[in-house]
C-alpha cells in the first residue's frame, strides 16, 4: 500500500511540475494573485474576474522573472481574458479526450514562489449552458473543490495530463471549469478583434413584481428606439416565450444574436401589444 501511495504522490507531483511549466502567475488585482495559461508564444489566458484593471498588469514567468502584460481583450460573459506577454514560454497542450464524473482532476496554478495544486474529483458533467451574463459555455464541468484565489485562471488537467479547461470560481468558491473548447474559441476571437460582439437592445430594464421587465431608459440611437419602444413599456414575451427576468434578456443577447429579428410582447398603458425589433451590436465602451 505504501508503494501505491508513494507512486501516486510522485506521479501527481510530476504532473504538477509539468503543467506548471506552461503557466504564469498573474498580478491583476490587489493582494490575491491568479494564474494564467500560456496558449502559445506570447499569449496567455486567465480568468476575466481576476483582472480588476486593464492596465499595469504583470505576470511572473516559470523562471521567476516578472514581465509586463498587455490586455488583448476580455469577455466577462465567459470569464476569459487574453494577455500578451513578451517572453512567455512556448507551450503545447494535449486536450483531455474524455471527462467523466468521478474522474480525478488536478487544478494547477502558479504563485510567485512556484507551482500550486489542488486535487479533486470531477463531480458533474453536463451539456452546453449559458452564463448569467449571456456567454455560451460548451460544457458544464464542476469539481468537488473550494478553489483558492491564486488557482483561478489556472489549468485543470486529467490524470494523463490532458487539459480539461481553465479553473474558475463558482458559487461559494466551488471550482468550475471553463472548457478548453470555450477558452480556445474566445481567445481566438479576442486575438483577432480584441472584443466579443454582443447583442444590444438599447434599453435600460428593471424587473417588475407583476412579471416581465419594465423599460426605464431608451438609447436614442439604439434598436429599441427604432422599433418604437417607449419608457414605461413592460416587456412580457420574447418570440412568444414569457420573460421572467432581466437576466433572461441578457442571456439571449449572445454573439449569435446580432442581426436577429425578434417579436417582443409588451404591455403599454395596461394594453397588450407587440413590436418587431432587430438586435444590434453592443457599442464598444
């Protein structure tokens, strides 16, 4: 038994070292750092929530040197941010072939003093889902771990060293994984354009006790104004489906929604009506 445990311990330590060689420590918020994954020469992904500023971000490389990092772009809807770091090491990743509930998962990060690691089990695997901010996440993956802040943005790998995705914070600091498919897709878009296009209605919304959401602001140059929406209108339906919250609206305004035509059911002065609206693209702030 001692030999089995010793072999497992040695294997985990070796896997941690191998994985951490392709990670950096990210200094983008006060006090608690985060980790970042080197995708390829000069490009590093980290958790968007770990960056409290766009400028003056630095990283610590595996050799201990500290380098400035330029923000390429960030997508709050998928919790992915892309940094450019001159001198970041070359990195090659093998994607995990299959992820199943009950399988071991190793979350690996990097601090200023070296590698960080937490061992857990994949507690849930599910299909595609939408984040509260409207981002499309390719798979639902949860771990039975409470994630330390410095591991946020690090790599989650399986027992063979295949990358499952990026470690992120879920409710009550429980670890969730942003799948590598999502990370790679968003990073490529950020590298190409610096931002992720999002749908835009051009209205300020607030929930109502009676159901639906009320229009509390209208952008004079936005799609809602062009469609004839007014202050005080209550949005009750989206293409025939009841609207229950402002979050439901945001979730429908993903990248693929730009240019889509929707029929909005409304209450205006207590009377039911409808408007046709073409979703625009959110202006870059």
